[in-house]
C-alpha cells in the first residue's frame, strides 16, 4: 500500500476512532440507571408478593387446623349429642352399616376402704335412696354395661343398654336405656322416646363411666339418687347460630326418684333445659346450662308425697394448648342445685310420724382436672350440701366432702384411677376413703360428649 492509500485510509477511519474513544453521553447513563432501578423495584415487588403469598398460605393452613379443632369441638359440645346421621341406603334399601348394630361393653371394678362402715353412713338432712351413698367395702364389680346401637334407617336411630351392678351382695341386671331418636326432623328439631337419662344439668345425661372421679358428687347422690332417668319423651331444638344454643323439654312417667308413684296418670315428671356454649379463641371453650325438674310424687323413695321442683345451673370451662384436649389441658366444672318441696312426709311403717314437708335444700360441687398428658391426669373436687332447718330431716349441720384423684390411662379404652376422699356426713363424724378403680371399654366406642 502506497503512502497516498495509507493517508486516505487514515482519513476514513479517523471519525470512527473518535466516536469509539468518546465517553457515553449523560443521557445514556441516566437511562441505563433508570432501567436498573426499575428492574430492582420490580424484583423487590416480586419478593414482597412471594412473601405475602407464603404468609397467606401459612395463615390459611393455621385457619384450617383451627377449623378442624372447632369442628371437632362443636360436634361434641352438645350436651345431648344427636346420634350419627343415617348412611346412604344400599340399592336393596337395606341399612348400609358394615357393623349393625354397634356393640360395646364397659367393664368396671373397684377396691374401696372406708373408715366409717357404709352401713352407718347417714347424710345429715338428706336421706339416701337407691344407689346413692359411699359404696361397698373391699373388692366389688362396679356398674358395668353392654350397649347396642345403630341407625334403624334414614329416619331413626336406636340404642339399648343393659347395666349390671351389685348392691348389698345382690346382683342385678336392669335396662338402663332403651330409646329411639329421630334423624330427619326439620329446623334443628329432634325427638327422643323410650327410657333414657334426662338432659338436666351437666353430668346427668352422661354415663357414669365417663366421669372424671370414681363416684358422683354429693349433690347428685342427695337430689337424684346419682342419676335421673325414666320412661318418657324428649324434644330438643338446636339453633342455627355460631354460638351453640340448645332448648329442650321432657315428659317422664314419674317412677324414678325424686318423683315416685307415676302420678298424673303416668306423667309424673317434667323438665325444661337450656344449654349455651362457644369457643374463646382456639384454646378455650365453655358450656353453661339452666335446668328445672318438676315432680309430682304419690310417695317417693324418701317418703315425700307432693310437688317438688329442682333447679340446676351448670358451667364447664376447658382449656387446652392449641385446642388439643388429648395431650393436655385444664377442665373446670361447677353445678349448683336448689330444691323446693311442698307436700307431706309419709311413713309407711308408722303413720304417727307423718308430717308436713315444706322447705328448701341446696348443694353444689366444684371440680378441676389437669390433663398432664395422654397418660396422666389429676384433679380435685369439693362437695357441699345445705340441709333444711325444718321438716322431717331437719339438720343444723351441712355435710361436705373433699376428694383428690390420679388417673393413669394406657389408651382411650382403659384406665386405672386412685382416689382419696374425706367426708363429714354428720358433725364430727368422718369417713376417710381410698378407692382403686379399673375400667376398660370393649367393642365400638364413640366419642364422649363435651
């Protein structure tokens, strides 16, 4: 290449070299910086959206778990839980249950020692009838039962329970419950007919094997002979509200204490009750109730003839971590009884002892149970009765009792319970008792009531 050509090439490339060597314009830098900032902002927004989505997913999962707990609790909070809904009928029209009827058995036994001979146990102001009282000394078979239950069809559910017990060395088998429930009444209504435990109070509708202590509170022993059940009919209504609300009433034959003699042509007792309950967060729940039992007795087992009214208020509060009552928690419960009677005392053996029986008596119990874990729970119960100061069983002394218990549960279906109690049924007369109870459940075993 000659010198002329080289000079021409230099002249042609000089503008390109000047352009390549020149620094970028300020406007180009600003545009690039703005682009980078926009991308960073977009990335930050995406990170925030991802974090919010993750938090929302976690909150949704927590709400799902809470709803599961609440759903399980709501299913059991009914004091008189309705039977399971009927399964879909098979093509042949037969009941679709694989196990029909469900069969269950509860075996219960106890060893008890009392410092006061049970035959000498007298509760000041309150004659004890039926199975009420301190129980027997030594080894004995407690109240064991066998139960059959099933959906009859899409409209009815039935349950039949036989109970075995011993009293004064005599064995007895009785029909504890035999009733049908409706499954398809509209508007939250349900009807029960047959022999069953009344829904008054809290404990009364529960079978004794579900109790948290070995024996029933003194108030149940004194006013209901442990438990009130009879032949009758019950109508209940559960309101369609977020708060659990149940209203109900019952008519009974009136053969069972505190009624007696099936007065009024075989309709000698009537009840009315209201139960209300709800949750407080996911760890607390409560259930409260007000009940009344009206009786018209020809002659009750304690000699009373006339009209009586028993009022009961009850409150139960449960707390458990995350709402899981199986792994731990606290249960507090109290029931207060007030009885008013207007009639006469009739002594079948000596008519000279007959006298008016007008007055009132009352009683309560307060208990607390700590569920330590799935295996152990412990609790304390205080019982108190207030006697009438006039009438056939007048007393200036009011009986009381203190009890503590420790329960070991190998599973949901078996337990061993140790209980210590100190009762003062009469002034300066004490009954120090120790009992060791075992209990096992065989066969079908539904969830317990709240």
